[in-house]
C-alpha cells in the first residue's frame, strides 16, 4: 500500500526543516567566527597604533589579551561550523 500524499509531504517537510536548521546553524557559526575575526584584527590594529605612539603598558596588555581572546573565539566558531551535522 503506497503512502498517502499527506504522509509523504509530512516526511519531506521534516527532512527539509532538518536541512534548513543545519544550514542556519552553520551560517550562524561562520558569521560569528568572521565577526570575532574582525574584532581580533581591530584589536591588533589598535595595539600597533598604540605601540607607535606613547604606549601605556597596561592598555596595550589589555588590548593584546582582548585580540587573542577574539582570535580564539573566531577559531572555535569556525571549528564548530565544520562540525555541524
């Protein structure tokens, strides 16, 4: 006995929703990683600019830690984007 049209539509909609959810999660992680990467680059630029002028050591250290933290967040976000299933 072949499945009814309603059952086929229900099954195909579930498959479609799973795929859309996976793509949405992957794009979210990639966008988040890119945004954190931009923040890390901006932090590195600020460190370079601060170092060229009169560097305040505590501000420079704070910005270096911030840039490294954003770089780690970007790396982990891109890793999670690859692991989405």
